[in-house]
């Protein structure tokens, strides 16, 4: 028995517990009614869907049963009852498999897999994907193959098998080759998952590369929220590469974009990211300003996790400035938050940093308490990298307590843990610390460890760590009485010190350049803001400026009479005045053009470029004011049939594309002087001045036929029409629109996809 069959049996009892209301309705009517209540009465919607499911099973209408199960699964998923959602999806998938509906079976299985992933049942999810992937390949739909591979990658990623996840994601991108919105969204998300996977395996170059690919996709899709969030993560990736100027550029772009969005969490993350970059380039005041602003966002949202992360960041700034009392207060703020609401690693970071401060201040007892608490957390989280770090810090604390035995023991533990996870930097540091402490007790082992530390540091190009190791090697060889070897290491240390000094100066130069660049960007941003303010005031000022220019010219004429010897200066002044007038005139023309553009935008629906409802009524009111009794004047109301199903099935972005496509078709079909407006949602209004009833009916039928035969984002749709005329004695735009709307309602009630002309019987 397959995993799908097992869970479908478990769900049987859950889907039959409902009362006896609405018994008179058919299974189709119950499910359609359930869909209509989805956004207004969730409980009733669920009850009706279960009722419809039961009836469809009694009627042996298995396909309708599967549709109801998918609807119920989505309701449960939205309510975050992922176990129930999985049971609905599994039963629906089983029905489609039995009926040999391969495409629907694959899709329902994908929903089921996602519900399993949300329950952290990664093994079960992998089994389902492995079951459906060959079917998807055999079916030949590239998008379904790609989606299956993505979910397989997600399961591996959540299981922390990042290299395997990367392989699945890369293969998925080869199937996501279309240019449709849905496919591009899948592609963008896959690139993001690739970037995050490469981040986990510390491949910084590929992390940045795939975040850039993600940004390109979201930019093409014009999804500003996803663009802004990707700019934040791309800035972080470039920061890890040491590209601070590039990182700062991405970060500031992200912040500016977030100002246009209702995304407080994203803005807080952007501010935090910028603050970290400013800290890296030494601009601590700017760093603190940005992170504190993010802290206030999290405070306002009562987000304890965000508060803790920003508190730690402010602590790090003060630690860098060696203002340890200030730093301590921020770390303590993190520790005092409810532990259930704070990320464990964030809490451990605060404990670790407090341990370092106490170690620096010589308070070894308190430092040890904090460090051991941090170690407990890292062990619970199975974070080996951080375990290696904190074990070395505990070793340093015992060394400060002059407890060599425990210090050596913890350094050895740190070295073993770092070697286990392949952290070469922490290996080198542990070997250096351990080797330094063993000098005099076991100098031979000390020298061996220190030589290995030098070699490891050289492999990872960490010259500072090499210097530390050389310093201990000089001491060790002196203890051994090997002065020649000690001198050799001393010469190497001096040579390396010069190189480090040069690199430090270069690094400082890079940081200074980044700092100067940040100043430059701030000045440019401020200039742009000031320019925007001036442009906003320009229209008000232009008439006054022209008058001022005229007065300046009069003053120049008077000065010319008064002082004939100043003619050259006056001519220059006149030229300047003329240039000012020309500049003002040019600015006036530019403003006029901008006003025309703004008027155009204000009159148009941004999605379809049709007229909006406000302008529709303005134009019709103007027409009605000038209509003579013998004039012809018709109105058509159009509504896309079953549009909610389009949104539910394909998503709101595809729904928007369908609406945009219908709007384009309408504007390309009607006459030049006709008016096309988006009346609201999926409803349009077409006004036909000087058109007879027969013409209006023919035009309506032409549009209806075109919509029916067209494809919008590979989706086939139909529309219903209502037509009215001024001949029916409407006295206002609202009245004639209402008549057409009544006729539209009649079209829908009569089966949809038809044209109905208004008559008085519709009012009864």
C-alpha cells in the first residue's frame, strides 16, 4: 500500500462529521456555495464542502469528490492544520490515480507533499515525490517535473542535506523554461533556494550569483516586495564577500524600495542589514541609527525574535567600540526576553558575547557561567561550528583561571569539533591556543600543533593566525634550546608582519572608500529628496519666478541709466536674467508635460490601462448633459464568468493577467470614440456613443465570441454581457448602467456566456 493510500484511509472519519442543513441542494451546488463563502464564513464554507463531498460520494461522482477534497485541503492548509490538509490531499490524489487522471494526480500529490513538509515529515514527503516524479516525467509536462524536483529539493534542504538539495534545484531550473508568470515565480523561488543552500555550505560566490538571478526574475515580474527582500539578502551575500561598496548599494536600494511598501518586517530586516554593513566599514553612528530604527519596528510589532537580533547587533557595535557596559545592557536585553519567543542561536550569541566581555574584564567565574549556558544551547541545536568556538572560549576562561588541565581539555574538544565539521579557521585557532599552552609541559607536541596551525592558516590565507602561531613557535623553540629555528621563525614573522601591515592598510583603504561611498550615496539621496520637494513646489512658484525675472530685468535697465560705465556687467546680468527666464519656461513646459502624464495616470486603471470608474462617470455625465432626445447611446456591462475559480486555481497574479488580457481585447475591439472602463474587480463597462441597439448587440456578440475563442495565460474563459440604451429612458449614467447590470445578471442566471438586452420585465 502506497503512503497516499495509508493517509487517505485515516482521513475518512474526519470528512463525514457534519449536520443536516442544505440537504435539498445537489453536490455541485453545495460545493459551489462552499466556494462562495470561503472568504466570508470559513466554518460554513467547510461544512458545505464536507456536505457536498458526502453527496458526491453517494452519487459516485468521484471527480467532484476530488475537487471537494482539494478545496477542503486548501482550507485546512490556510488554517495551518497541515495534518488534516495532508489527509484531504492524499485522498484526492488517490481518486485521480484510480481514474487515471495523471495531471491532476501529480498536482494533488504535490499539494500533499507540501503539507507533509510543513509537518516536518521529510522522509514521507521524499517518498511521495519519488513516487510521482517518474509519472511526471512520463506525462511530459516540464512545469510539473520542475515543481516535483523543487519539492524534493525542499525536503533535502529542510533535512540539512544541502549539497543534495542543490543538485535537485539545479535540475529543476532546466525544466522551468517558459516565460509565463507562474513559471517565472517558480524559477525565482528556486534560484532563492539555491542561494540559501549555497549559503549553508558557505559557497559565498554562488550565494551572491543566485541571489542576483533571483533579483533579475523578480524585477522582470515587477514584484516590488520580493525585489526589496532579495536586495536585502543580496547585500548580505556581497558583505560576506567583502564587497562593501556593492553591498551598501544593494542595501540602500532595498531600504528605498521598502519605503514604498507595506512590509514592516522586510523594512526592519533591510535596516538591520544596512546597519551591519555600516558597522563593518567603521561608520558606527550610522550603523546604530539604522539598527535602532529596525529595533523600534520590531518593538512596535511586538516581535521578540527581531528585538533580540537587533539588541545583539547594537551590543556588537558597542563591543567594537570597547564600551562594554553599553554592550552588556543590550545583550542582557536579549537574555531577559521570553526564551520561547527568541531564536535559540540568538540567545546563545548574547550569552557568548557576555562571556567574552566578562573574560576581558577578568570576571572569569561569571564568564564561565555564561559560556556554559551558550554551550548547552549550541549542543541542543547541534551547531558544531558554534560549539567549536565556545569550547575554545571556555578554554581561554580556564587559562585565565590558571587551570591548565581544564584549559587543555577544552582546547582539545574545540579542535576535535572543528575538525569534525571541517572548519579550518577554528582548527587553526584551536591548534594555536593548545600549542601555546603545551609549551613547557609537552613542547614537542606543542611545536607539532603550531606547525600544523601555520600550514592550516596558510591554506585558508589567514595571515593574522599565522602570526600568532609563529609567535608561539619562537617561544617553543627557545624552550627547546633551538635558537636557530627560533631565529628562522622570527624572520618569517617579521616578513609576514610587513605583508600584514600592507594588507591592513589596503583593507583600511577599502573600508575608507566604502565609507566615502556611503557618504556620497547619502548626499545623492538627500539631493534627490530635495529635488523632489523643489519639483513639487515648482508649479506653485513658476508664475512668481517669471514676475521676479521681469523685475530683475527692469532693475537692470535702471542700473544701465544710472551708471553708463557698468554696461558690461549689466549686459551680463541681462543675459543671466534671460537664461533664468528660459530655464523657468523650460521647467514650466516640463511641469506641464508631467501634469499631462499625471492626469493620464489618474484617469486610468493601473492594471488594464482602461478608464477607471471615476472617469467613466465624469465622461458619461458630460455626455448626458448634451444628449438630445433623438441621440443614440448604449452601454454594455461585461463580467468574466467564474473568475473566482481562476484566482483559486492559478493564483491572483494569473487572475490579474487574465483581467489585463480582457481589458486589452476590449480596447482593441471597440471603435475609436467608444469608452472602455474597468468598473470593478473582473467587471468592465463599455460606452457606445451614437450606437444603435442593433449595433450594440452586434458589438457585444463580437466581443463575447472573441473572449470565448481567446486564451489568456493559457486559460480559456467566457464572459456574460448586459446591454442597455438611452432609448429605455434612463435619466442618468447610474440608471443606464444599472439597467445594463440587470441585463448582465440575467445573462449569468441563464447560464452565462451570453448577451442579454434590458427590458422592463427585469425590474419585476
